[in-house]
C-alpha cells in the first residue's frame, strides 16, 4: 500500500471508510487523485480475525460513549454503526435496494419531506454501477418500479423464513421477490459463494459478503489510496480564507495532523455532524459548514418493527442471510395508506443473543418464560419492516458536555417519532400480522420498539439556506469540504440506504473529476 | 407435541461436539475456549455485589440442577472488567460499570428496607417480586438517583445477564441452535430440513431417534 506524508497535502483526506468514504476513496483514487482514507477502527482480515460468535464480533460496532434521549431514544451500537475499515458495511445485512424514483422529489410529487437535488434517472445509472461492483445477487425481473437491468448474479435460494414471507404475500395477493443482496451466489475471484452460515450481521468470515472492506477498499489501494486505520479524526482545521487545510487525528497515542487540499467527512449521520460541530472556530462558532444551522438536524432513522410467530414446522432461520425475501408493495402502492412514505418488509433470521434480548426487551420475558420461549427458537418466523420516517429538525445530534477517551465531546442523539411515523408503523404491524396469520403461524406478537440506519444531519439541496451541501456533496460554506455518507439524505425512503450512499459516492467522484478538469475545484 | 420440560427437546445434542470439525474456524475455537475457561471469581464486582448478581442471574435465567451451570455472573463481570460497553445510555444513566454499581446498591437498599436482609438470601419468590417491580419501574428509592429502575432492568441487569447466558455453548445446545458455522455453513435451508451437523428435535415422542442423530453431530 502506498503511504503519504502528513506534511505534504494530499488531494483528498477522507474521514470514514464505509459505504460513503470507502466507495469515494476507491473512485477518486481510480480517477488519479491522491487519497488518504482514515478510519477510527481497525483493518480486519475476516478470514483470520472473525469468529462465528455474536459476543466476539461486537468488536465491529461503534460503542464509544453516546447519550440518547427524546421521546423515542435510539438504540445505537450493533444495529446501526461500525468502527472498522469498511464501516457498518462490515456487519450490514447486505440488502441492496434502489429508491423509488418519486422519492427524489417527494415534496413536489408526493407532498412530504424535501426534494433531492438529484435526478432519479442519473441515480439509476449509478445504481447499476454499484450493483455490478458488488455483484448483487437478485431476481431476473424486479416487480416494482421502472425497468432495471437484471442483477449481475443469480438470486439466492429461499430459506424457510423467506418462504413464509412469500407464502404470506401470495395469500394476501401482493407481490414479493428474492431480496437483491450483496453476498455472492457464485464464485468471484478468490471468494467462493455464500455458505449460508447466517452470521451476516456479525461480520462475514468467508468474504462472500461484498462489503466496502472487500470490494471498494482493495480497489482503492490498488489505485494508490492509503487506508490509515485506528485513526480517530477529532477536528477539521479551517483557515481564515474559508478553506479546510487538513485534519487532526489521534493515532498511536498522540494527536497528528494530515494536510490536505480537500477534506471529505464520511462518518455516517452521528459522527459526521459531531466532527463538524467539534471543529468550531472563532470564524465558524456554530461548527463547520453550518451557516444554514442545519448540521446535526433532521436525523432520520428508519422504523424497524416486526411481527413474530411460531410455526409448527422447523424454520431454523439462522441458516442463510437473514433477509432472503422481500416485498416492496407498500413502497410503491399509495392507495389505502393514511400516512406519507412507505415501507418494505423482509424475512428475518435473528441469532440467539439477539433473539433472547428481543424477547426480553420487547416482550418483557425473563425467568422460566424466557427459557421455554427460547426452546421454540427453531420454529420462530418473523417479518420486519424498513420504514420511512419523516425528517424533523427536532431530531438531531448535538454535543454533550461529557468527553470520550480522546477528550472529544460526545454526541447527544435526540429522537422522537411523529404522528406520521406512528401511523406507518401501525399500518405495517397490522398488515404483517395478517401475513403471518395467512401462513398459519401461532402465538403471533408485535415488536414495537426497533429502528435501524442513520441518515440526515447534513442534507443536500439546491439552496444554501436550507441545506448543508449541494448535489455534489460539496459544502456551501467551505468549497474544499465535502460530506459523503448517509448524512446528506434529505429524506430516507423505505429501503435500506447503503446502495444509495454508494451510488451518491460514485456520482460525487465523477463530478469531482469533471470539476477538476474544468479547474472548478 | 414436543416434551415441554426444559432441556429435553434435543436429547444428546452438544454443540461442542463440532468444536474440532469444519463448522469452527480457528478464531472461533480460540474465542470459545477463553469463554469456557472464565474463572468464577469476580474482577469487576465486589464480593457483596457479586452475590447479588449471582442471585439475580439465577432468577432471570434459571438453570436446571442436572447439569453444570453457565457462570453467568462471571461472564457479566468479565465484560464489565474489559469495559466492553453497549456505547449508548439515557441521560441520568451512567456508563455501564457505574450503572451496575448504582443499580445493585439501590436494589440492596430496597431489599433491606422491605425484607431486612440482603437480596441473595431472600426466598426466590421474594427475589422475583423485587425484580418484577424493578422491571415495571416501581422501585423508586432515592438511591436510584436519576436512573429509572426499569431502565436499569431492561438496558443493564436483565440485558447483560441474558446476553451472557446465550453467549455460552450450553445455552446453544439447550435451544437446538447450530452454533458456530464457519467455514462449513449449511446446505439444507428449507422447512423441516436439517443438515446432519444440526440438532435433531424429538418428533412424535421418539427420543431414541433424536438422540441417535444428535450423537452423530460432528
């Protein structure tokens, strides 16, 4: 791997190596820029470093101290943040979905949220690029939305949990399909197909999972980028001419400074605003890139409620990727809804610790009730949504007074559901209950409390007064400061965000190349 | 219908019988060996605190007297000793280790006020009574300071105990889970399909058949 001196400015220093930063590092390096991409976490080698064990693999999660409050405090850590090269894609569930085209103009076309400054047709091209880079395994024809090319790799077979979803959809007369998913269904280079071990959200130990760690990062290194791991960036330096000059980062026990001609923040929707706010100066007292006052605001998670039941037959949902079947019916069907936005739902495959904690926290079970319910583990079936939550300025990331192990102020994450969020959740729970009843599940119950993914907090837009970055992920206030991760989403849609984050990163890299050629950097 | 007594549904199944087989990679063997060797003495908790944790663990996750118990309290203790945190907390709730100490102190005080003795020597029914009141947030002694007792129950005490128990191979065998699965993974994934290296459940009351299959798991 090529290494760069701290004292000589690189073209781009990128903070974070997940779906946004990892992808961008690759594409910028391939366009010929000098790139250093930093991650606060270690550079794992999955074949040697990953165990088949939920507890051990919590080492992949961002578990630094954070305060959560509001009416519906978020659960952080495993579910939504990563601290490793590759970011949370190292433990994501690999679900790789495109936005519904209308969502890019949800304010104009659907009457809620905010419009994106991006055109869906252009995004459609970048989705194809990412799907090919990840060799997404998916169906030949996708039942919803405009035409898309067939997926590069064939769909995976269905496990019993996915079959339950499919049977439920057919009984209720809606469409379903195999989930487009970023784990190999055929060999690729040195990696063999997914072996269905079922530990996807604890990290893939066979490299079948096409995370940023195994797809974009090796390409980035081959193109000359440096990946600097265990490097926690604490502050972006900005000078008096409204330009960023580099980043202060903590590595090997001391603070260091990397000079750069451009700084890209890609720390996901908590660490990105935290870094911008922690970088406040006399000239930028409210934090960098924050003349709109919107940095940290409009945090959006996605509703992640579930309905669970018990089947007479053995399901053993621990085998295979957890979400092999999906319906996006309620993302594309607007009739019969009393709420804005949409949701998809997928089959589930919780491992024992996660399942036991779900029974404890969502159903209140402990003692003999918990033990006997856990013995039904192999018969459990579940459906879970990824649902759209609306942007609200009051849902936000601010800085708490307490500091972390680096001496940096920790984030305070405030979250409350709005009425629309609740109506969407109620609709989904009622519908999924019907779907489980239709496949003769018994002992059906609803998990009301979960959320997933992190977006917003540095939204993109066409107006510096109402957004933090423009369509190219370039901050309005500091022309060589960029933000490239889920933070830039103006709305969140009803699908998992990783494919869209990667598509935006590919587009941003192409735009930077074009602008550089025109002398507009 | 399956036998409803705990521990009888997967007779003879022991996930550790696969330990040297193709379902366990080296890293997994190393991690589980370390967990199985967890010594029973506390490193984080004081001796008094540890007695309370042991007692609470035996109510949150009761274990049958017919086998070696999972050392739940020691596993919780080790996690706190290594400062492995969930990484998020509500306002008024301290970081994981401090939250445990605060909660145990408050529980001890509530117990002495109500029953005049420490938690660990209470009758099981009285321990359950107090834990249920904690779960519903009805323990409100000033000793809890700004941390609600139901938050402590859900996010710390019961959560850490349940996660510790289900991190242990004994618990995996009890629920018939396949356990570690790298690199071999699984082949048969549809309804009622079982790979020969998975647990067999007693079907139609035929314990012998299930036991025979489970004894062959490698």
